[in-house]
C-alpha cells in the first residue's frame, strides 16, 4: 500500500489563504510546489483539474500527432566553456543543458518541478530539505545517476577554488558539512537558516549535475544525463548535438525523448541570425533584441511566443557622489522618466511599466503599487530647491554612461529628452559593451541591465546591501545602503508566509521608491522566435532552452 | 576729346585675378562643376541647418519608424525624430563645425571629417615626402613605423585612442588623422620617388636649395593633383570613420546627429524600417561622389592648364 505524501503545514496554510482570496492561484501553485507538493496535488488543492497540470516544463500537451526526426538550427554565440559550475552566460548553459540536467526545473510559469529529483520534502521549519533522486537514470557513458553524483556536484558548487556563483546563492549551507548522503538516492541538506527558495536555486544555470568523475573540462568530458550528446563544440564557430536513444524521459508516443535528431548552434551575431532566419538557413536565434522582434514579427513562416520577465535596465545613481547623494536630485530624475515613452521607443512597448524598485510583477510576493507619473514640473521644483541651496544654476549638468547594446542607447536618449523639462542637461557617454562593463560599478550615473531572477529576494542582496564589514557588496553599483531596507530584506528572506512576505516586499518597494538609488521604467518581455514547424516550444524568461520535448512537423 | 577720362583698371588685383583664373579653370570642366554643385548643395543645407530645420533634430516628437509623409519628408527614425532635420544637422559635423570643447562650448569652423583629412594629409604628406626624398635610413625608419601602424586593424587603433584620450570631436579628428596618415604617406612617398628624378629637382639641388625648400616648394606642389584626389576620397572614408567611431563610443556622443551614426542607428532597424538607412547613406554617397567629381575635374583642368 502506498503511503499518502506528506503535505507541508505551510502549504496547508496557503490553501486557506487561497480560499480566502488572500493569495492568487499562481502564487499558491508556486509556493506549494516549492514546499514539495507535487504539481498535480497543488492543482488539486487549488481546485483545478489535476489532469490539466503539466507534469514537466518541457512537455505540454501536443496538438496532433507527433513526428520524430529533424534538425533544429539556432543562431547563438558559441563561447568558451570549461567547468559548468563556472558558467556566467546563459548561452553556454543552453549548450550544456542539452547534455547535462538539473535536479529541478523552473518553468516560465514560475513553478518549480522535479527533474532529476523525483520529489523533495522540507521540514516544518524549512531548514532541512530531503531530496529524492529518480532511479534508473543513466549518464550517457552508461553509469547510473546516484547521490554520489549529486554530492560531487554540490562539492564543486561550494568549492571556492572552482569559483561558482552557486557558492553565494547557497550561502545558507555550511559547505559540504550541510550536504548529507542518506542513501544512494537520497540527499539531505541541513540549512543554517530557513530558505524556501532551495528548489529554485537548484535550477540556477551553473547547477547542472555532473558525473562523479568529472575533471573540470566539459568540452573534453561531456558526460551528462541529458537528452543529447555532444558531437562537436568549436568556440566561435558551431556546436552540434545528436539525440540519445536511451534517454530516461518518455515522449507522448511511448518512446524515449527527444523527438529531434540533432541540434546545431551556429555562432553568428544577431544581425546575421535574423538574415539567416529570413533566408531559411537558421530556425531560431538566441534572445532576440527588440529590433529583431520588429524585423521578424510579421514573417509568416515564424511563430513568436512572448513571456514577461524580471529583466530590466536600471538608471542607477551613485549615492556616494554629488549630486546623487541628495535624495531630491535622485527623486527628480526618477520623476523625469516618461515610462510609457521610454518603453515604446526603446522596447517597442513590449514590457510592463515599473516602479523605481527592483521587484517585478513576475515575482511571487510582488506588491501592487501605482506606477509613478511623468512629472517634469515636480522634478524642476525639487531641483530648484537643490540648486538654490547649493548656489548653482540650472539646468543641472550630469553625464549618463551606458553601453551601446540592447536598448540602453534608446533609453538614454529618451530620458535625456524627457529630463530636459525637469531641469537636467544630460550628456551621454555611450561606449561599446565592454567599455561599460569595465566601469559599470564606478560611473556616477549609468544604465545597467539586470537579468531575470525568479525570486524577489535574489537581486537585492547582490545590489543594495552592505557586507558584514559594512562595505557595499561588490555588485552594489550605487553604494546605497539603507539600514531599514537591509533589515526588512533580511526579514523577507526569512519569512515563509506569502502574505506576510508580500507586505514586507511592499515596504521594500516603498523605501526604494522614496529614497532608493534607481530609476526603473519597465520590465522587458522576452521572445522565442522560431519556425512554425517546431512544436512544444517554450519561451522562458531567462532564455533557457527546453529542447528535449520539441518536435518538428514534417 | 576726353583725354582727361580715366580708363578703368583692365586687370583685377592679384587675389581676385587668381580666383578668376581658378573659376575659369573650374567652369571649363563639366565634371568639376557637377561635383562643385553637389558639394555646394550640402554646404548650403548645412548652413541653413544652423538657423532652421523643419523640426528640432533631437526632438522625439513623432511616432517611431514612420514612412515619409508631408510632415516628415524622409520619415522618422527609431526614436521618433525627423530624419530630414537630422540629415540637415548632420552636415554640420562633416563640413561646418568642430567642437573643441563642450563645457564651455568652443567651436571652430570646418567639419570633423575635413579637419581629420587635413590632419592626415599634413602629417602623412610631411612623413611621405621626407621618406621619399631623403631615402636611406630615414625612409626605412618612417615607412617601417607607418607599416607597423597599418598592420594594426583600424578598430584596434580606434580602441587604443579611445582608451588613451576619451571621446569627442577632437579625438575623432585625431583618430582620422592617425589612421589616415600612413596611407597618405605611402602615396606621397611614391610620388616623391618619381618627382625627385625630374630635372627641375636636379636644378634646385644644383642651385643649392635646402632639402626643406625642395620638398615643400618643388615636390609637394607638383604632387598636389593625386594628393587632392586622395584627400577628397578620404573625406568619404572619414565620414564612415565617424560612424564607426560613434559605434565604439569614441565618436560624437548622441543625440546630436552625424550621418555615420545615423546609418549605424538605422542599421539596427533595417528590417523594420529599411528606408531610414537610405537617407544618411545617400547623403554620404552624394557628398563623397561630389567631392570626387570636383577633385577629378579640377585635376584634369589643372593638368591641361599646366600643359
């Protein structure tokens, strides 16, 4: 007789909140699945038909008969790769994701599902996590996946010598002392502090599960449990992968996935990719820019899927430098953002307007607040007060630095025009991307792109707090450290109840809006643009590929 | 008899006479006249833009990527700015003004492209004539130095310059000078090697003229035809260089328009608004063709005149 799966007490509390309308269905699903409730059970608890619940990220119900075979060709830069734990670009992770897999998968619906894990369980205090591996999964060298491989992967992530960004993300672990092998298919994590985000963290892109004998160079040793095997990886040229015949996930036709025979990445830039798609030489491209979206959106051979994200371009001000050390000036610049115009001109209107805070509507505990209006008169009044006090003349001359990349030049130029009426005279200093990345933490006023993170409390600890010694953390480009903000952020990290957490996040949003160091006009949409014959394609906010269940209509 | 009546002077003063001569030479060549007309057209547009454009060139007053209409004759760009107004204002950078400083604003007449080409011709010309005329180790040293410079990809040179000097009009002038001078020097050296075998050079040497006199007064004036044509070609390269430099952040900071940057901006949206790239590209092409026709015609007429 099978035992009933245990439902975490916090998940049961969430059922009550859902029924009373205190949280919405999306938040409920995300929250309860993080606590180890299966997606089907979560849907059932939410009062939805469990049959409708997708069991995995990459396998939505297919319409019509699935056909096997075919090649998918994608334009994407082929970068140097060595150790997957050291990945710092999504492009590299998309290549590795074909060969190696993750313990969990967070889909575009922000719901985290088991992948290599069969299930997980959190203790009542959310400090002990028990991870149960699926049995019968084989690496492409024939070895079984066991807890030893997972422990080895953790040891790589937590080894400072390796230099993985997982080290910071898993800061609640006391090194390998916190990672315990229970049996061949069970691992226990003993956290120093409660954290509900563990399953999401296990899908951070450097967290690919490695074979226990991995030596540190993935190109030489591409051993993984994934649906494809590496054929060739030529940095700056191309990479190709062929389908495995003994992959563990089954397709809807009863045979092992993947449906496609081959995946080929061609290392060309975006302009060339767009031309190649139009010419039929490529099927899709990595992370289309707004101009690529415009170029391809009316092409009848292509399908486009959009997804809301937490990607943003922040106009960030260094609060340790004049004039940005004065909150009136910071507020004035924020008021000078004509957000809708900036969104329209720099991103074709394809996004969601934002507060001047680093919390996105896609984040589970986001608290709704009115979007501030464009108010140049109010900004001018603040600047006049500041100028009178300082004995300077308006317009206030400032230099805005950024890079000539995705949408930064358009944001900078639109802000410059919008801010003129508010008393700013902005000189633009726009360099090629590396020219900005060399100094992104140093310039007094800049526009920096921040990538999507699925959890609301992932970016602020990177960008808006101080370290234990009171110095701004390395990525705190604004040097803004606010005692109340830091305290409430800590509270938010430790608060597991959704409602209570949303209340704190709302307070954090208010603090950033009132005295924070950034202007943030909008959150971008991302697009997956691909030929119509490819089915089961997923647009993911972090631009991750899930090609194991994609099939090509013949 | 009107013996007291003074007859008007039959000859104009020296400067005017020279101008009249040049004009008569110019008007003698249909090619030169056509080229001059094109250059004067753009010069006129540039001068007009100093006082009037249909819309403020940097104002984001319209919808983005509009096709040509009666309001926006060339349509609008990706930021909703009037392209014709920006093409007009872009002429200033090429032909009319160079900003030595933005705070306080110090502007000198003559466009960035022109000053860059003048710099390249002066530096390259002096190096080339010295290398060609003096020969030996001087030649070897100069040419190897310049060959080393040519061996660098231009983009690398631009990056070195931006790292060392920052950005702005003066840096663009310097960048065009530094990247253009080796080519000019090679040309001038070749011409000098030919000219220095001529009898009038022997005569000057026999007269005991100094090397500097021979190079500056005997050789360079006789090499001016090809140098002039090369310089005119370089104006075109310089206009493109401004676009490249702008792309690298070394050039002219946005939003003020220059044609090269306009091409670069429109390139991003070429599939969505292909016509936007046409106008600045046409402006560059016509001006380059204009200066080349002008240079060709002038050279032909000068050669015939000298014969």
